[in-house]
C-alpha cells in the first residue's frame, strides 16, 4: 500500500511516496516558485539521480498534476497506476482547537480548516490548495489532514493561556497552540521505543532545532507544554524569528514603524540569528563567523544555547523531573558543537554528557554517558512518515 505525502507552502510543494509495507520512501521531490517565473520541479526516484526540470506552474493543481504524472512515468515513476495509491496525507499547519488528531478530509473538515485559517493565514490556505488539487486530479482518492498543532492539544490551560483578558481567548482564540507537533510526537515516541520503555513512564524534553525551533515537554506520552505559541515566532530565537521578547518591544516598534505588518515582518523575517548578526539565518554561517571571532555571532549563538538550556531546565521543573532529552531537526541532528554547549554544566540536572558519543550526525544515538541519570539522545525526525502512518490509519 502506497501513500502520497504532501506539504504545500504558498509557492512550494514537497512530496514523498512511501510504501507502507516496510515504510520505505520510493520517490520524493520539491516544486518551487509555483505561480511565479522560473518555477521548477526536482524529482528523485530513490536509487536514481535527481532530475530537475523548469516547468511553468500557474498553481498548485498544475504542479500536483505534473507530480502525479512523474509518479507513473516509465523511467522516473514508482507507481504502475494510481490504483496503487491508497491515498494522500497532507501537512496542515494549524488545526486550532478543533482538530486534536489527524482526520479523513470531508467537506466539513475543509470548512473547519478554513475557519482556523485566520490563525495561520500564510500556511493553511496553501495547505488547502494541496487538498483541493488532489481532489480535482484524483477524484475519489481519500485525503487525510495531519496537523502541526494537534499533538499539543493535550496541554492544560495553565500551559496554553496567555495572561491577557480572558475574552480574547474565548472570542478570538488567542492562546498557545504550539507547532512541529508531528516531529515532537515522532521523536518522543521513537526515543521511548529505542530505550525499550513505555512512554507513559517517561518525562521527555524534545528539542526540535532547525530554521524554526521549538521545545516540548512530553510527560507520559502527552504534551504538557511547548515553546511556540499562537504563532511560530514565540520561544527560542530562530533563523529569522525573534522568539520571546517583552510585549512592550512590540508596542515600541509599532510606534516606530507605524504598521502592524512592518512589525510582523520584522519579528518573523528579519530577526533571530539574521537580525542579531546581520550575517545569515543559517546556523553553519553563524558558527563559522563566531569561530573567526565575530562578536555578534558569538552572542547570537549564546542566546540560543541559553534559550535551549532554560527550556530544558524549566520543563524538567514543570514535569517534576527529567528522564530523556532528545535533539532533532537540522541543528539538533547536525550541530555537534551546539549540542555539547547546550549540555555543558547540566550535571546539576542529572545530565552527564559523553563528548565522544556526541560526535555523530543524523543518526539515532545515545549521546549521554552510561551512568547519566538523564538519557540524552539524537533522534532524526521523520514528519513524512508520521503523516503517512496517520493517513493509512485514517483510511483503514
Ligand atoms: P531544518 O530547518 O531542520 O532544515 O534545519 C536547518 C538548520 O540546520 C540551519 O540553520 C542549518 O544551518 C542547520 N544545520 C545544518 N547542518 C548543520 C551542521 N552541520 N551544524 C550546525 N547546524 C547545521
């Protein structure tokens, strides 16, 4: 049984075809610049070199039609016909409070996703375009919606409420939602599996550190708290996002810049590592610059390291203890130096780090010492696999 996994952005589309017998990726690809000049597709049939083609795509439907034709192509395809495809799983960024788990797409579900789109105006409409495109090109094929927010819906109100007048929660749904839920869910469950433990018995802090970063407290297999909030800008400093700041800074910036959009652009797209250093939003560039002595890069790095430390310690306090810390995503999986600095001087919390074991990238591995009270692990994330598994489950 094969599943198509789709992740639609406003002008992009990422896809994978996964054979669920053995959970193997058969093909993957990326379409960029949809609706713009120079749109192109990069398609890889696993085992062959990637093919890149410049193709004008006016919209997501055209892009998905092309992707589907690639999937049945004699040379680059992985399906004999669309009958082999059990269905499509879609990444949906925001499910609001409405969607607490993945669901089979119906007209009512589409309406529900539209309703919460005010909370993710850039992402949800693009995600919906993917659903509509598959409905149009492959009518009758089941579609499943998998939400970035749903794993965090187990948070108690003490974790998700902001201390502003309650009516803004009731009337405007202003609260913490949290994101990267499929990743936090996957790596926390996988960590328990690797350790041979029941997730119910574990207090885990999952650190998803990439261009966008978030940390989650997972107690007994359920999310208790997470660092991202109403939007993806809260929490740690990120590539271009500011993370936690005093709300008064926003008021000050509004007065200075005169428009909500200008402030939003600043805190979402011009802040974080890029804003602090003026060099780059990419961690590798910042580490390189810091090594060459760039003071601003050194400080930016330290702010991120302090941020991750603070979340690990505060979530340990919130969970009443700590059993496992998991690192994942681009920086978490590859940042050897970064992980070492985060875990340095954390013995007071029961973390005894193993610098030798830590010299690894992108592999499942325990990177704490055998006698460490807290197990520190590297678990590469696999959001596409979670989407495919949920899709299969919902279709069944
Ligand atoms: P992601 O959003 O998960 O793709 O992660 C992207 C981030 O991972 C970027 O900031 C990259 O610089 C960072 N990254 C990738 N490789 C490395 C590496 N070897 N060391 C440190 N950071 C890395």
